[in-house]
């Protein structure tokens, strides 16, 4: 386990969780968890090279025996205070850092809600109904390096952190929203009362500069801005495009009706003579350090193609997409995920 102390607590009448503590993760599955899921997580507990995507894949989320609620925190290799949290259903992760404390929950997002956090000195996986105040008594320490237990909450504290000692202070300063509260297609716009008008977007290839009129920019004059860095994609044989804001792709994409707190989405129109591609069909969004694709409840669906095979996304499903992944929207509209501009081999 990464440097720190793990503890658990049980409260009468509180929802129970089956917990697996691994070398680089803590997972809590709504009890009673399926035996096959617990066995798979237990076997993964000692795998120090385990990828997050593989770990999350051990918890069923499809139509066959899905686990409705689970919480998971994962440390990347050599990370101590930087964690990735994944939650679904009623599970929440409370995180404390020098700048304050906050709660991360699923907000109804399916199949799960994922985010990265830095400078974390303490955290807790528990149920959404658990009071936000920190417990007045310390939880029972989890002694084994790798453990399996049942509890109403499980916590971790970084080694040497002041949070080691129990305190009556609240876990949360407030019910802080760490990621946009979603509406349309589970990854839509933040809840707000500001209405925005459609933003007309014309995507520009990474390696070609253009003026507002569409003509090539002159090499003379002021130095050009450096090329943006980040995940890239291209449609068919088109030029690669870098994702710097959420991208909505479709036959006639429309922006959310309500403004969000983040960057406004960019609208990318694709041809679909047979009208197979929906008006607003797919979203590409950076979540933490990962690129997430979401089918926006399209009429004819989205096919995900990877080296391991192909499958059709469920309506509204979100998946992490890696370089080499292809997303088939239909009507010969295929989106290929590429390496970032500054990545080796890009």
C-alpha cells in the first residue's frame, strides 16, 4: 500500500461496504458484493502494475449483474498524495487537502464518475447518506498490507499528516462540486441559470494556421502562439485536431442550453447524407488527465473499436479512450484518437 494508514469504521444502521485494500488502490463495493467481484479485486490487490482501466473493468457495469454502487481510489505508480477517484451510485469519496476538504460523488453519471486529485492528505470512501462531519473517534486500523473487510466507511491518511489525529472538524468545508454537475447525456452542462447562445466553431488543423477569414496566416509579424498540447483526434483522413475544450460532434451539434462553469464546448459538424449520425451525437471531454468519450443518447449508437475488439456503447455511456481507439458514428464517420502533439511517436 502507498505510504499512509488505512482505517475502517462501522456505524449501526449505516449502509455496509465490502472493502478490498490493495497495494495501489482501495475499493468499496456495496454489500453484499458479488463473490466473483471480490475475488477479482483480491487477486488484483498485489499487482503493482495494474492499470486503472483494468481495475475499474473488474466491477461489472453492463446489463448483466451490474454493481449499482462502488467507490474506488487509485494511486499511480510512485504517487502518494495524487489519487484518482471513481464512484458510481451512492458511493462518495471525501478528500482532505491543505486547501480544504470536499466531497466527490457520482451525480447520477453512468457508468461511473472519474476525477484526479492532487495534494490529498486524507480521504474516506463511504455512503452519500453519511454525515459530512468527521467521526469523533478514530476508526479501527486496518493492519494487513492487503485486506478484505466489511465496514460502513474506509479511510486513508498520508504518513506524517496532521490528519492522523482524530478531530471534531468537518470533513467538508461545504458540499463542493469538483466536476460539472451533468445534465444532457450524463456529461452535459453544469447547473446554472446563465443562458448562452450557440457558439460557432470552425476547427483548425494543428499544423496549419489560419486567419479569421480562413486564409493561411503570414509567417511574418508577431510570433505565433505555441501549438496546443493535449489529446488529439481526427475524423477519417482529416487533419489532427487537439482537444482544448469539450467537443460536441454531430450532424447539427448544439451547445448546452445552460452555461457551465468550465470552458464552452466546441461544435464540430460532420457530414451524414443518410442522417445516421445524430444532431449532437458524441462528446469528447478531458477529465483529469484522461480523455472521455460519451455517446449523447444518439439514435443509431456509437461503436467503440480497440485492439481487444469492438462493441456498441450504451446510450449515454462514457468511456476512457486511449490513442489507437476508433469511434464509429455511422455513415463512414470514424473518429480516431491520436497521441498528444508532444508525445513520443506523435
